[in-house]
């Protein structure tokens, strides 16, 4: 719980900083790139989070990596995280910043899973229906999972709409077992 509260506070401060310079989307893109870097190069996060490595060395590493590539305010924010020993919250802060940016832009991220890839026309229809239902712009991340057998599952935040054939068959099996 503490980790979430800390990440929220730092993300809100960074988002406020980005709003002052009207660079919310730019900061979001840069943060997404940094998040991808933490996944592609796990040694980066190990170094950043290592308790024995001096703060100055960590800040020098950040400066070498990002100087001239990102806004100075954002680099200063990353260094500030090191000064406050909050670098281990970086990924959570980025995720919270992304949530704030999506809320600001009235955008909802959804995860769509189908047994087979959806055609573009079907995706467009589903997106229109979701946008009408939610009253917000919808960004869909589509995946396939053959184990669903058919149908679709839609995850919107913490809500899950499960219209998969696998789930319906399991429900039917449970009903049959309970009746016998």
C-alpha cells in the first residue's frame, strides 16, 4: 500500500510539472521509453536500485544516459528520486503517470483477448461500442489466446467482461455437477 501512495504522490508532482510546460504527452512518451529501457536492460534498474552504489554515481549515470535527450526538468526529477532514495519506485511512478495522463486525455486502456485474431473491421466496431458505453476514447490492446475456444474477454481497468466460450463451458459444467 505504501508503495502505491508514494508512486501516486511523485507521479502527481511530475504530472503537475509537465502541465506547467504543457508537455504532458511528451513526458509520457519519454517515461514509456524509460520504462521499456528498464525492461530491456534489467541491469539498468539493478544499478539504479543497488544500495551500495553511491547516489552521486547513480545521478552521473542518469546524466550520461539522458543529458541532452530529455527535458532538464525530467532529468532533475529522476535525480531527485535518487536523492530521496525513491528510485525503486520508478516503474510504479511511470505507471501512475500513465494513468494520470490517460485520465487527463479521457482515454481508457483496454485489453481484448480473442481465440483468433480479430479483423480490422471487427476491431473498429468493438472500439466504437466500447467508446459509446464508456463515454471516453478507448485504446485497445488486442491479443489472441486459443485456449478461449471462442468469444472474447475485455479488461477495462480492474473490470473484466468474460464472454469466452471456455468460461461458458466451465459454467455449464459447474451447473451440471451441482445438479447431480
